[in-house]
C-alpha cells in the first residue's frame, strides 16, 4: 500500500507503516527527525495523479483550529492580532484541502476545535491511554473510507503530561508528536 503521512516531521507514523511492509512517505515543511522517505515541502505537491496514494493520514497544524485559539478571535484581541481571523480561515481551508484530496482513504487528526462546527463532528475521539500510554490527550479523527481505531491496550494512571510541559522553543514539537501506540494501531488496523 502507498501511504502518505501529511504534516509529519517526526516520522513516527511513517515508520510504523514501513515496518508493516508498506511504502510510506512523510511530508512536512520541516526536515524529518527519523531518516527515511520524507518530502520536505507542500503536501499539495504530492496530490498529483502520478503519485496515486492509497491512504493519507494528515496532522495539520492545530494552532488556529483548536478550541484554545478561540480566545484570540475575540474583539478585544483584534488590535493586537489583526491577522488571526484570516490565519484561522487559512487553517480551515487547508484542513478541507486535505479532507478532499484525491485519495481513497483519509484520516485527519486534530484536537477538539473549530472543525467540529465548520465541517462536521469527528468520527472518533481517541486518547493515548487507549493505546498503551498512561496519558490523556483527546485527539479527534475525521475519517474517509476507514474504520474507527480499536483500542489496543487500555491503561490506567492517566495524566495530562503534555498540557503541563514548561514553556520552551520546542514545546509545540513535543506536544505534536504521535504516540507510538497510536501509530502502531493505525498501521495495524488501516494498513
């Protein structure tokens, strides 16, 4: 199967599919952290018919899509952040570009946010603790021609570690990496 992992710099999901024998590529504007098949550039470049992907799993940036971004849309912030409404609209448009890509099977992951009202409710909300990690991080999945992920290893000891990471230049990266258990479940169940 040819699998495209869009907006993934880590290589975690790509490598989970590769280990299952699939031809998997990640794509991001950043370099990959794990060497392997990676296209550094605009994912839309890879939507040309010559590539013919069987499956795309996309992780679009959530900065302007998440519920916490709603605060920056309030009128009292317009003077300080006049570009925020357009940035949000651009993020919504990008999400929809991914969802309507010419690929038969698509999964888009993002936190709870604006797409539940601007597009539709997610097909599924998963948590890391459903896949072997003792943490909470509600992650929505919008699916096209794919089944819901089945939990693989429900664990207790659930903490919200990522939410409380201290400020740092790489905090956003640390919060955006896919948990290995979720990546493995995607490769096993969707591959």
